[in-house]
C-alpha cells in the first residue's frame, strides 16, 4: 500500500478508500500549523481579557518590533537545528559583534550613513568569523556542537566585557536609531526594523525550501552518511551553516544597537535559549531533517505574545517562562511521536531520499 508525503516530509497513511488525505487533513497535521492555531488561541484569550488594550495596533506593533531581532537570529538557528546541531553562542556573538561595531563607529566618528554602513559590515564580518570558528571545530575537529558553541558563548561574551570593561557603549549613530531603530516605513506605522527582518526571513525561507543549499541542509540532518554517499560535501555544508548563523547574529547585533541605542551587554543572557525554544516549538525537529521558516516565525511570536499579555493583565511575566517551557516539551513530545509513526510506516528514518538528492545534484 503506498503512502503520500506530507509537506513536512512525514509519510501520511492513506485513508480507507486508498486515497491520500485531503488538503485540510494534511494541513492540520503540520506542526507549524498546529502551533499557529495555538498562537491564535492565545491571542484571542488575551483579547477577551483586555479588549481595549491588547488588540490595539500600538500594542501589536510593539510585539512585532520586539520579535524582529529574534527573527533574524531564528533564521540561522533553523538551519543549524535542521542539521541536528545547536548554536548556543548566538546571543554572545550578537553582543560581541555589536560591541566591536560600536567601537569602530565610535573611532570613525559622525552620525551619517557612511559610518553606519561601516558598522554594518564590521558587525556581519565579526559574526561570520565566530560562525566559521564554530563550523570548523564542529565539522573538522569533530567536537560536538553543544560543547563548541557553549565555549564560544563564554568566549564571545567575555571578550565583549574585556573590550568595554563591562560598561555599555551608548554612542550609536543617530541615523541608525532614528531610522532603523525607531523609524517607520514611509507613509505607515509599520516599524522599519520589522520590514527588514521580514525581507531577510523571506529570502532565507526561499533558500531553505527552494534551493540546493536548503536541500543539502535537510539531507545532512536526515542522514549525514547517506548525504556523503551521494556527493554532498557535508563538512563544507556544516561550516557554511554555522557561518550563516554567526553572520546573522552579527547583523542582529547592529539591529540591537539601532533599537536600544546601546550595546546592552547584560540584556542578551536568555536570547539563545529563547530562539532555540521558538525554533523547536515552531516544528523544527531537534533530531534533524525537518523544519520550516514559517514555523520558526510562529514559534517566535508565542513567547512574545505571552509576555506582553501577562504584563497587560497584571500577571507576573515569570509565568511566561512556565508556559513556554510547557509548550516546548509538548512540541518535542509531538515530534517524537510523529517520527516514531513515520518510522513504523516507512521503515526508514531518512526524510530525504537518495534518489531525490542525486536527481537534484545532476
């Protein structure tokens, strides 16, 4: 009896008539869609509890703006976790990149776009170098990702504090804070930083789901040895992915400077865990081989909406951590059940077939 593959790559059993399930049944079986429903329910609950404040555009705008920087970080983390890896260093790399960028812009002087563009390039390059270091140690030295990125987490944050003596830098070009940080898209009340984040998410969503680079990312996470056998250069792919994660953390460092007007060294301690939780909640499997950029974005909004809603209705925001933790555990449990069902149905753990890889490579 044949099976059809759901959009997530998990086989779906045929119905009693031997036909594939209809579109609605397949859609509701996608974890990212299920999480979207959870987000909608959470939003509706807070709307009922605070109908005059929570659904107000000013409040929604604040939530969207708060998610923007995390969205940029979530892109790289999605690629990393799809390979069954992890990157604990993104928060520290964000801080270090922001510190170096701020120092360089401070040395150049001025508050115009010339200084800002130099700072942008410096932030991305610094983040890229940290990512390359992570990727090389993981792919070539074969050190587990958890250990490598835990080490660079401490190293990057420590060096940032050495450079600044633990004191935040508050001299940021006004062109960054006035346009990217607090500015809106011309003629609207949409935050410019959110539009920039959305464009970056769409670009890398296309790369993940529509290009060979994305296909090879899924292949490495599904079955690394099988990917090698069909000619995927696994080590180079891993290095590229961690480099991408680092570069995006560097970009997020400049966006953070723009939004807060300071390096905020002590303000990113939970950033990496928040991003990892959001990516997993959004349906990216910690076991590798499955994930969507859309799911990651939905996953990012759940803690943001919870935190905002709890503040508005007067509940301690610490309950947000409890709620997010519960959703995270539930997401991993569902992922395990889905993988077990897929393994029983297909007799294989691989989500990317060797034939499709070979065809795409040709």
